C-alpha cells in the first residue's frame, strides 16, 4: 500500500510503505494498492485548489493511481474528498499543480479538445453521492441511454445496450 495523507489548510504529505492504517483525523487519506508498473490513470502533482471565495480545499496533493489498483479515499467532512474527485473528473481545475490522465495533461484547454474529451469521458466517470444531483432524465431508460449517447454510438447500439442492461438488472432482482 502507498499512503498519501493531506491536511486541510496547512499541508503535510507523506508517502511511505506501511502496513499501518494512517491517521486521517485532520485530512484525506488516499490508499492505493496494486500494480504501479502500468501507465498512471491519474498522476496528481503538487495540486492546490482554492474556491473563488479564497477557501483552500487542497494544498500540495501528489499521488498516482495506476490501472488495476484499488483506491480508497477517506476523510472527515469538509476535508476536500469531493473537491479532489471533481478535479479528477475534469469538472474543476487546480489553482496550482498538474493532473495527468492516461499520460495527458488535464486542463480547461484539454477539455475543449473533442478527441481528448471523448476518450476521457469514455474511460472515466463520477457518480455523485446524492441521486438528486446525478439523475436528471425523466425515465430510468433515458438515464441509462445518456452516457452511450454522449459517446455518439449508433442509436441501435445504444438501445441494445440499454435493453441488455435492464434485462440484467431484472434478472439480478429476481435472483436476490
């Protein structure tokens, strides 16, 4: 396991090999376990984020997540977990530092590049904790079709994927 421990406000980062669970009472713990020999899905380098009102949410955060690794993001309310996830999903951008995804820099300019955005959105997604924020389509079927439609898949394929998924859900419910 690799540990990256950050504190809200003043920053304290430690990268260490340890079998002990980190103390996360004053910040975020990012626990990453797996094969670090593959290309990093996310490489976060000295990232800082300040909200428009000047509140510092993250300072000096650095870590890498590689394909096949399991990640657990822990921390108290208000310590920056959701802000970090929004940064990784390209919904907001760092005030300082850099985020690479699949070896490419993520920035407002990159998110204007259609090819980059299509590949990024095909490979990453953020599911919000509150379903009232996540769900916006009038029907479940429309909600399921939203993602494939954004990838500009042919309508017949979108419909087939949606139908297959709904059948799978129904079958799992019957077995439960």
